[in-house]
């Protein structure tokens, strides 16, 4: 080997070593930064650590962190490191100004390499600054936060593509920490007390500690109830089955326990309330059993029980004990909730020789019990085929949609100050070819559980629009209220699908979409956007079952709703319950103060109707006026009842009528 070649190899080796050292330095810097900000929640401290480390990483003279405000109108240089930062940090500029605005609009990084991708006009505008500036976006979990901006390379020259990649990698590591720190700053500002802030941090640390402990048990235990999860339950059933087969022993049973109408309960209480109810119910179930039995939360509101060494009679008795444990109302979020459940029982070996068969047959028995409205059902192979359970319900519902077995009936709504019919509520009815009329509570829940609620809801919308168009041709100006689940309203493609239906039946201005109070537990910003898009199409909105949820009045004022419906549970008993009367009266006054109409459901007699009139309620609905009627019968009702059809659906509020 020549001396020249040896020198060349040494230089190459030295270059590789330097490159490796640089990479190790960069990795170390990223790791140190992550560790430093991982335990730090103070907003200013987090930003300063990030600014110092980012400047060190790309070797810039100055590193600035612009943060976008909530309205996305201004960005403020919240932190900086290096030269001249005192003159810049704290300054706010419009989002249209500067490279920060460019990065925000395009949601991508800025550096000199971008010039070739720009139009000639933009290239001429930015070329002077391109060599001395590099900026990457900071993007949090849900939205754009701001950016990291380096100014002037140390030692001169331009920022390289390597600098860009490093800064982008760094931004990805720190964005969530910045978002977390921003959240803490908001809490700190709201509470305005260091003591409260420290208390919040202690709670957060406690929760994190509990979460870490729960994560260790995640593979075997349900995090919410601390009960064995499905995996552990199946393993215990398998172990017991093997022991019985190997050593002999008494039969054992598997119980599948499902809470009735849990989705409705969850809609009223919200996610947190529903979770709290599940924890309380699981404790009651557990107290009804002995230590040799295993209780598991399988999924959602479904629990399972392994009863060892037990026959059919004792299995039924234990199922009754489980149900008795929840006969007393459950108090959740200052509400008394009546909870019921259904139990399916499968016995080994007569109802199945494997774990999967026992679980499947217990589930089938539970579905039969629900369908036949029994509390407890022992598996019967002749009655409890899987097809007659959930799969059978899916089949029947699909057939009902395809075979036009569903129909809408209409319950009239009367304006109290004129006595005129001013609208109807469309209520779905299902006449099953074999079973006859199926209760709405049963098939609506089944539609939700089987994933068919979307096509069903689109059918409701189209049928209501078509019916209104037919009534308009007959001279009947009647607004139709329909119930649409909030999950569908927020689903992708809902607006597009709705526009297609409205194009066929352009009568949306006479349709009122009723949405339940639990909308306030949803993605509020997206909800507000979607409702306003629907409003532009012509739809109106009403808050249904008002008073049973947890409304935010400030948000209620911002939503494009025109009406509140007082829940029937308050209206029906208000003449016997002072508390219910106060709730109804205050709801009416609140709605009028917000400029909203009020509909009272559950008007069962003339006395209730008169009291609502005295309370200046606008509209009444209930069996005292009429039950829900098929289209032909409701049209007859329009022309023959003591409540004439209003020539115009627009009614003034009770307060306006009294003033006149």
C-alpha cells in the first residue's frame, strides 16, 4: 500500500469517525431533550429548553419558537435562544405576515430547498430570506401549534437538507410536550394559584402512577373495573374444564350477563357517567358471588361468570342473585339510575364441550332472553341457535330495510297559544312479518348494536322529506321532526349523502332534526361546523330530552338550534312533583331568554296542558292530543280534530303572544 493511499484511507476513516460522532451527538441531544421536557410541564420552561437544544442541534445563531393563537389569527414569538432574542421574543404578528404564515398555510417546512417548488412570484419574494432562515411546523395531536425557526447558520452559509431533517425530527419529538405544556398553562391561568397548580400536578402524577400500574395488568385485567378481562376469563374456564376432564368433578356453568339499554344510559350520563355505572354494577355483581367464582368484564356492558361445581338449578339461583344485586337504583352523577340486566346460562357438559361453545351458547341464551323479554334463560339448542340471536336480528333488520317493513307514524304537536297543529314528530314503527309489531326500544337498540343505524337513519330522512313534499302539494304546511343519532351527524360523508337526498326532495326547510343533550359530550367544534352546514341546506334543530343531560349553556347559545324539548319524565309528573314543576318552568324561562321555542313532551291530560299554558310553554305533544298515527290517519286528524292545522308553521313564543 502506498503512503498516499494509506493517508487517503486514514482521512476516510477519520471522516467516518467524525460523522459517527456527530450522529451520536445528535441522538444524545434528542434523548436528553426528551428526558428534560418529559418531566417538565411549565410552558415557558419547556419552550426555553426546546429553543436552546434546537439551536444547538442545527447550529443556528438564533432559534425562535412562534406559537399560533387559538383563533389562528396571530402568532407570538414565545421563546428564543441566541442572538437578539430580547428584541423579538414577545412580539406578535398577523398570520399572513412572514415565513411563519407561509408554513402555517402550507403545513410544511421552509428552507432554501423549497425555492424550486415555488411560483416565480413567491420565489422572488422569499429568495433573499431563504439562505438565512429555516422553519419547520409544530403539529400536535389535533391541530397546528406553531413552528421552530432557525436564523443564520453559525459560521455563515445556508442551512442544509440535513439541518432540515434534524429539525423536523426534533419537532416531532417535542410537539406533544409543547401541547401538554400549553394545556397546563391554561389550567394555571384559569386557577390563578400556585397551590392549585401544584395540586393538579400531584393528581396528574398520581394518575400517571395508577396508569402505569394498570398497564402492567392490561393483558389480564380490565382497566375500568379491575376484573379479569376476556382473555383471563377464557383461560380460567379452560383450566377448570381440563381439571374436570382429568380428575372428574361436578358440572360448571358460564353466565353471560348483559345490561339492558346501556346505550341509552350512556347517552344520558355521558361516557364518564357510563363508566362509573359499570364500576358500581361490577362491584354489586362481585358481592353477589363467592370467592370460588370468577366474574369478568368481557366487553362494553357485557360480563361473564364462571360458576364452579354447580348444576342447572343452582346456576339459575346464582343468576337470580346477580340480578338482585342491581335491583336498587344506582346513583351516578347525582342521578338515580334504574339498571336491569339479562342473563344467559350454559352448563358444561350438556350445553357445550369446549370453551368457545360454552361462551357462544351462553351468549345465544342471553340474546333469546332479551328477545323474549325474560330476565334469565338457560340454553336450549332448539330455541337458541346463533341465527336466532344476534345474527338473526341482523338478518331481520336487513330484510326489514329491504322489504319496506319499517314505516313512519306521526305524532301531532299543538301550539298552546293558538290551539293549532304546528308540526309532527316522525316515530319509526316496525311490523315484523312473523312477530308483528316490534317495540321501538328493542329494534332501535338492535340497529345501533348491529351497525345498521346509518342506512335506517337515511331512510327516515328520505321518508320524512318525501312525506313533507306530498303534504305541501295538498296544502298542508307541516314541519316534521326526526331523530338522528349524533354519531351519524358527525360521520364522514353525512353531508354529501344528505345533499343527495335533499336534491330529490327539496323540502329541508320543513324538517327539524332532534339531537339529544349528550351532544355536549361530543367534538363540539366539529359539531358546530356540521350543524351550520346543515342549516345552510335548510334544516332546523331541536335539543331533545332537555334536562336529562349535562348541557353547557354557553355552547348551547352558539349552536344553531331554535327549539328545546322538555323531557317527558318531568312533564308527566309535574303536577305531583314540585321539583319536576320547577324544572319545567325554569327550562321554559331559560329557553325564552335564549330566544328558543319550547316543546313539552308527555302531555297526558288536560290539566298538564293547562299548566303548560300558564307557564307560557309554546308547544305541547303527547297522548292527550294524539298517539303517533300512520300517514293516512294523521291527515284525517289534520282536518277533523279539535286542533286545526296551522296555515303557517311559524309560531311566536309564549312571551311574545302575551305581550300582544
